[in-house]
């Protein structure tokens, strides 16, 4: 599995989970292991004081970040993907090298922002990942706009964004989804319902805690899936992308999951989060589940899994070393780049 | 060469850019068949189809956000606000997404937000705002404020071609009130570069620095004062970001006196920035206090006598200029 | 009917239309006639060039403006009412004298804004009508805030706002309704679905053209009513206000109607509006319908109706005369009132 | 007298006003049990109940709009933005509804929007903005920017009592870094009037006009220059609207030299307004150009070396002050 066949360019019909091939299942496994290992390492670095700012982890939500990204086409002419801050894995799948993720957390020059922005505010045209902003839901209209561009040009590309339950309270969620529906653009919206927005439980955010029902209010076909089952997320995503790519308008997927840690590394979530719920969801860990399914349902050899895990270990190790060795951008860089120069993008158009 | 009103010039600029660049499209409330509240996009839908002239729901934040995304995905959107005032609802998208994207990640956002701007038309507090000063603080947005039909045409074409987000403040009062021959045409139409002020009248005693609706007033004042043997230089800034500070400083260094005029209210208006630059960089040449004439620091009242009181009028400018000249 | 008993202070149970008393029906009739006459007169004045700005009419939507306002308590300690620009009648019912409406259109000192604002941007604490802004949907969060204040203080008051179908596309609609639902405040939302936002038909505004369904997406109980039937609007409103006043949270009423004229007086709507639809809705004119029902179902004497109409005629005549005679505020007024002075409101608290 | 940090002073001010005025309440994201992202509202819910410390959905426009409505209906809301940056989403509600209501119809809107403001904490472009200059252009909003714990306490109490909407910019960098004894207490706590600058240090050679996080830097520069026999006057504006122009003009008329300093970026910052007022009204007393020291006109970069380059540092202020002194 040296170059995982992680991109699907033909559009398969709705795929029930068991129909996911072993090869794809292992691919999903690789990405989930890589994501988990990257985040664990980053959290350690944060605790050692090596990362400025704070650190946000998506631990426990990897089934979503991976399941939604793998069905997409990558590269500058591929699909637009604007993942939420819990979705480190999406960045990796869509092409961002691991070391640049670490460089980003460290604020180094090799980050995708040259250190101008932090945490998962990562992006670049080479991957067709816009650089997300902090302001929740702001990326939703942008994603609709990218989808509109593809529709205008008659390209069979889709635009995808993910966001938390908290973001559904914001006006830009509403305006973006409504416009997407009316203009019938090829956009896919992935809601990650982890039941918390910082310290606020979903019951205090909305009376309609099934987020997919909100999409129905815009006339957007919507489904809910078990967000801790990567095969389910993957299958739902394949179907939604298929639908959008075929010009049949936007789609919405609600992934039901749970936030397994504090909002950020500095958040003492023990003060407000019921521990029983945490324990309960801990048993549903998406990585454990996939591993079990690979072993039990697909009879994958343990050595194969171990091979993936050790490859990941090396990759993460090398990535951290490279990021560590990277320097900060020269301070003069702070002055540069407010405006694009005339002719921007002309050469690579 | 056709004689065009300021409004027709705006329409022509969009039309001509759409002719030569398939990526250019317009979007906004009622812009399609109707051609917008003022007719600026009239017949563009009929000519270019409904994927290039898009009627949207009433959702300014969504409209601007969609434009940002489309721009990043390679299109050249022109988003119309029905009135400039409503861009308040899109403030976040403009400063958070549009303005900061290129700085952060080197990805350009070539788009224009057209804002029918300004007062003097009995529109009251919510249909008369001058919005340019809502944005000049935020690095990453260009701000253009034409005063003539030629500049409206040439600057809008440049704005559409610019790889950056441009807030295009077109003054409603001028829409049908100014008119001139304009060199149009998809291939041969005039381009006016963004960032260059225009020296409309040379003078030696006093510089009036202004833009948009007050340009004509400044020229009238210059005429009046010429008869009193006062020689007034008039500079039309045309764009606030980039700000052509050299043109302003050159003029003030020559005349020694600066009068800054805008229709927007005084406090926090762009005039403060101009005055500050002069006070720092032309200090040694100043022979008099730097003066500003602007609207009241209030919302814009509706009733005609109150609106007149609110706006800076020709007489206010004349009085200030006379004062300065006599200083 | 010299002082119409237009305010209901007790809370009746859900009232089917036939249960509306004759007295109330006549009261509704009076207000509708007054509204129509005021608007007709204002439109004439506009055409004569006597009103600056433009002129917006709610002709054909009077059943809504009247039906929603009559069930409310008026006065500074009454219910908050923030009506939409089509709802001239609501202002009258809630207490604004007719002459001040004309003064407002003319920009005179006697307007509720001293001429500082125009058209139906009318209000004042004495009537508990906030002065609406142009920006569609902005008044929705404000109305939620007023309702919250009543709930915090334990007062049995409700806050009501109306808005057009177009406003439902805006973020503030979404944020306001969601917060109202979560905080369970005594607010009533009245959507006037007249099928157009300026020149944009509802099909281009949203895929879900039944607006009440949007409210369900926030968990707010919602009904749809025939917006051209004042008895139906009135009854639905009584029920909703009852519900909210009793502390059972917000309510939403969609009134299905049609915009019978251009967006504003300057709008040449013939260019985009299908004439058949107009003709069809013309037959459903709410005033005609109420008149017919009064005559046929309630056997009200024609002279009684004629009496109301002629009283209204006098009232409007006097109102225009008074507004005409009023002057503009002194220009110095333009400078005043940006800030309230310390102690504002203390005397009348 | 307790020694309080700036952040504790803010909490104490809310607590004390809530004690004596039932109309006062706080609302915002996570303000309840959690006490907000910074703990400013800690224990207020436990003390005053969940109708007076309200957790809201993430919806800044809705939050501010709800506050406007509650204020008009007789309450005294304090709306917390989790970070000042997010007030961009509430811009429309602030300038359209809050700012213009009293002018239009004489109905006051007594509310406070608390904005955890400013950089220097490694927050990057979206957790470091200085938002005061987003608002000083719009008549009808007061803007308060305290630099000390005492002012934070006394000005916030005054802001809560003020019948107008107040944008309260509390600087995050100061939250735990400045500390002093503060006279608190529901009945006896100190009130600091909004609109009066504070003369922190008298001097004769040069005036530094500043506010918020740069006040301490200015004082340090004054110390340094004192050793060089340059006598620096330091003025802390404390509120930008109302702007205590008299205090500024009195000082500059005395010293003849003005250096304006703020952490916010240069262009469109409040310093331009200060410079313009000086250039017009103290011109005859000026012995040198009016100087401004401020942040770069860029978004606020994240990496520590870049953020340091972005921010105005003590050395930048010192260099400018030395220049001016030597002029
Ligand atoms: C407009 C806006 N307001 C406030 C914040 C501060 N904030 C950051 S994350 C967060 C909660 C996010 O909750 P959710 O959307 O459910 O995502 P999750 O963290 O659970 O993945 C908040 C309030 C923000 N980023 N943007
Ligand atoms: C935020 C905002 N954007 C644009 C406008 C301009 N505008 C005024 S009324 C209107 C259409 C209103 O449609 P609707 O809400 O259906 O009300 P109706 O006029 O049909 O009663 C528009 C777009 C506005 N007032 N506010
Ligand atoms: Mg969440
Ligand atoms: Mg409508």
C-alpha cells in the first residue's frame, strides 16, 4: 500500500458498508492511524510548550475526517475541501504533507501559511483547500461559491465543507445552505454533531438536535450516519458526492459523534462534561471499531495492520523532525502579501 | 464616442468585461431580468444567460461569501449590494474571509462588491450611507470611489481585473447627474488604474483633496475663488486604498494649505487619515491648519431640510476654503 | 363604535373564525377601512410629489396587519409590536395617530421621528413600537430580546414582529428564531408570504416555499393561515399570543397572501409580475371579503358599514390637513439626539 | 482594598452592578456555568441565576440584536463576545439598530458589548483584532478602552449605567498582567466617567497620546527619556467616543509635539482622527510633525517573530519619541 488508491474518480452507486472493498477499508485505516498518531504527537508537543497558541484535537472524530475526504478527487483541479478544525485527517487525505501540519502548529515557514496563521487554518491552491477562518460557518458560503464556479464552468467537481453542531446556529450556515439549494450547486455539507460547542451542550444550542432536519428546511436532501463508523461515513459520502457531481444539487450529511476531549488543550472539560457519557463513547472509538472489523469481518492479517502502524510511526517521526528543523519566516515576511499582484494566477491558469 | 451617464458607464464596464472574460459574472438581489434596483445590470442576463447574471435571495453575507468562494475557484464575481447600506450585513465576510485570505495563504480573491453609495437623494438613514470608511481600516480590501463617468467605467474595469477584493463605491447621486463621452468597448475601452489620484485643477494657494460626490462641489468652489484671485488646486483621490499619498503630499507641499472634503461624516471618515498623513509628512510645508469639511457625526436624516443640514454643501466648502486662503 | 374595544386583555381559547364576535369583526373592519384609506391617500400624495422618498403600500395585506395587531395590548406597558413595511394598519391599531403617519411620510416634525426617518420607520416607547430599520430581518432578534426582557421580569407581555418572505433568507431570521426557541421567550413571529421580494419570486428565494416549515426547523410551533382572511389571521394570532403569554414559548404564523402592487410606488411591476395572478388575487381582496362576510354571514346593516367608512373618510381628511399644516423640524435638530442623556427614562420608569 | 487584576476588575464591575440593579444581566457563548472563555463572568450564574447569566447559541448577530431589544424593553444587557474578533458578525446589528435608534426615535438602548480585544498573545489573525476602529466612525456608539484595573472596573460600571450602547474593548493582554488595588463594592465602588482622558504623567517636551495596551509602553518610554532629560507627557484616552479632544489639545498646545500610539494598525486607526484634530486645532502650537506609531497595515500574523514585527513595541515608540524630541 505504498501509494494508497485513495481517490475515486468514477462514481459508484450508493455503497452499503459491507461493499467497501478490503483495499479501501485498509486505506481508510491507514489514514485514521496517521491522523490519530499525528494528533497525539502534536498534543505532546503542545504539552512540552513547543506549540504556540492552543491545540485542538479531533480524537474520536477521525471516522468523519477520513470518511468524508477519501471519496474526493485531490489536486488543484480536484474537489474543493474546506474541513473543520476537528478534521486534521481531511487535510492529510486531500494532500497536505504531514510535516507541514507540524510546521503549521509550530508557526514555521514551512507551514502552508508561512506562520501567518495557526492550527488547522491550513490550505493552498495546490490541494484546493481554502484556508479556513476561525469564524464558525463562514466557510459555508465560500464552499457554495466554489460549487457555483464549477457549475458555471460545467466542470464535474464538487465542493465540500464540514462544521460542528455549533456552527448551525450562525446566520452564514442559513444563508449558505439556502443559496446552495436555490442555485442547485454541487456542494456537500458535512455536519459533525459532537454534542458540544465549547462548554455548551447541544440542548442549549438548538431545540432541533437532529441537524439533518435543518437541511430539510432548505430543501436539501439529508441523511444521518453513525459518525464513529468510518465505513458508514465513507459510503454516505460516496453517495452524496455522486449526487452532487451528477448535477443533482447539494447534499447534507449529519455525522452523529461525540467530542472526546476538551474544546482545546487548555480546556478543563471535566468541570462540565458528564464522565459517563465520555466512557460510553470511548467504547465506540472509531479506530478500534475499524480495526475490529478489519480483523473480524475481513480477516485481515494482524501483520498487515502492524505494518501500517509502524509505517505511520516513521512518517510522523520524520515529519516532526523536518518541522523542527524548519525555521521561522523572516520577520520581513510580516509586511508582505496583503495584496495579490496583478497577473496573479495567470501562469498556472 | 457615446455620451454616458455615470450609471450607464458602470453598466458598460460590466458588459465589456463580461464580453471578453467568461469568468466575469454578476450576482445579487434582483440583478437578473430587472437589472437591479438602479438598472446597472440591465440586459446582462438576457445577453449572458442566468449563470452569469444571478438573482439571489436577500442574504448579503451569503452573497459576498459565495462571491469569495467563486473567486477563489477561478471566477471573477461582481456582487451587487442593492444599496451600499446593506453591506453592513456582509461586513464579516469581507474583512474575515475576503480581506485576509491572500495574506494568510497566498490565494487571491479577485472580486468586486458594488455599493450604491451616498446621500443627497432623500433616502434617509438606511439608504444613504457612505460605506468607504467602514473598510479602509482593514488591510486587504481595495476601495474605489469614482466621481466621473469615465472613472466609473475605467476604474470598474480595472476593479474587475484586479486580483484582489475591491469595494466599489458608486455614488447614487451621480448616477444620472454626471454624464460625459466615455471610451467604451470590450477591447478598446478605457482602463483607469486603481491607486492614482487625479489632479483636476492646478492651483497654487490651496489644495482641496476630495473624492466622489464632493468633487463637483470642490471644482465649483475653485471657480468661485478664482474670481477672488485665490488659486485652488483640486485633487480627486479616486481610490482610498491604495491611497495616492504622493499626489496629496506633492500638492500640499506646493500650496502649503490643505482642505479635505468628503460627503461621509467627519469622525472616522477617510479625511482623518489624509489629514494625519499630511500632518506627519508635509508638516514643514504647511502654512495653515489642515481643515476638514464633512457631514455631521450623526445618522443621515430623512427630511430634506435636515438632510441638507447634515451634508457638506458647496457653501460650507467655500467658507472653509476662504478661511484657509485668508489664513 | 367611538372607542373601539380593540384590545383583548383576557386570553381566550383558540378561536375558530365564526366565534369572533360581531363587535370584534366590525372593529377589524374599521381598522382595515382606515388602513386602506390612509394608504390610498398617501399614494395620491406621493403621486402629487408631496412625499419625499418613495412610497410602499400594503394594499391587499391589511388582513394581516390588522389581524395580528388587534389581539395585542397597547400602550407603553403593553405588548411589543414591530411591524413590517406592509403593515401600516398595525401602527394604527397599536396606537399611532393617523396624522403622525402622514407627517412621517412628509418628513414633518410631527412624525414620530421628527423627520429623521421616513416611511414606516415609525415608533415610540408610548406605543411600545420600536422604530424598524430598513435591513430586513434585523428586527427579529430585537423582538426576541424584548420577549426575553418580559420573561426575565416575569411580566405577561409578548413581543411580536412581522416580516416578508424575503426576510426569511437572512441570517438574522435564523439566529433570532433559534435563540427564541432555545430561550423559550414569549415571542410571536408573523411571516407575510406575498410570494415576491421586490422582483424576485419566492421560487428563487427558497426551495421551501411554505415558510411555516422553516419555523418547525427551529422547534417553534407554527401554523399557516389564509392571509387574506382577517378572521383567520385574528384567530390564529389570538391563539399564538395566548400560548406565548402563558409562558409556553414562541409561536410562528405564516400568512399566505399576495403582493398586489409594485414593491414601491416607483416600481414598474407589470414588467415581471404575471397579470393573471394579480387578477386572481384581486378577487380575494381581504376588505371585500370581510365586507361580504359582515353582510352575508352576520347580517350587519349596510348603514353601519357606511357609517364606519364615512367616519374614516373624515379621520383621514383631518389627518392630512394636520400633517400638511405641520412644519419641518428646525435644521438644528439634525445635530441632536445621537446619544441619550444620563438618566434617560428614569422619570417614567 | 482588594488587589485585582484587570480581568478580576471586569468581573467585579459586572457583579457589583448586578447586585444593585436587577435589570443588569450577562449573555453570550459559554458565559454561564463556565464563566466565559476567560472567566470574566465566573460565578455570576451561580449567584444570579440563569435568567441573568444566559448561555446562548453561537450567533453574534443574534446575541447583539437580542441585547438591543432587551435594552429597549428596559433591561441592561451585557453581551459578551467570546473574542472581540467575532463582533464582525454583529457589525450590522450594532451600527444599524443599536447606534441609530435613539437618534431616529428618541428611544435609548442601554447596553454593553464586551470585546476581549487585542494581540500580543499569539492568537493569530482571528483572535487578536483591535476592534475599536471598526466603530468610531458610526455615530451613536460609545467606545471605551481601559488600560488599568481601576479604569476597567470604573469604566465598565459607567458603561453599564450609560443609557447608550457601549462597545467595551477590554485588552486580553492586560487581563492578568496588570493588577492594582481597586475600590470595589456594589454601593461604594468607584465609577470612572466615560469621556475623560487621564493625564498619567506630566511633561513639557512632548505629548504621547495613547490608550489600552500601549499605555504601559508609553510610560516606560517616558521613564527612559526622563533619564535623557526629555520630559514626556502621557495621556491615556480611556474612551475614544466620546473623545476628550480638549485634554489632547491642551497637552499638545503646551508641549508643541504629539506622538500618537496604538496597538491597532495604522491606517484607519483612531490615531488618524487624533492627528487630524491636532493638525486642525493645535496647528499654531506645533513644533514638529504629528507622529503616529501603530501596528502594520496587515492582518495579525500568528508566529511569534512575525507577530512581534507586526506590533508596535516599546523600542518603536522610543525611537519615534527621540526623533520628535530632537526635531
Ligand atoms: C463566529 C464565532 N463565534 C465564536 C467562536 C469561538 N468558538 C470557537 S470553536 C467554538 C465552538 C465550536 O463548536 P462546534 O461548532 O460544535 O464545533 P466543535 O468544537 O464541537 O467541533 C466557539 C464558540 C468562533 N470561532 N466563531
Ligand atoms: C438586508 C437588506 N437587503 C436588501 C434590502 C432591499 N429590499 C427592501 S425590501 C426588499 C424585498 C422585501 O421582500 P419581502 O421580505 O418578501 O417583503 P415584501 O416587500 O414582499 O413585503 C429588498 C430586497 C433590505 N431592505 N435589507
Ligand atoms: Mg460540537
Ligand atoms: Mg414578499
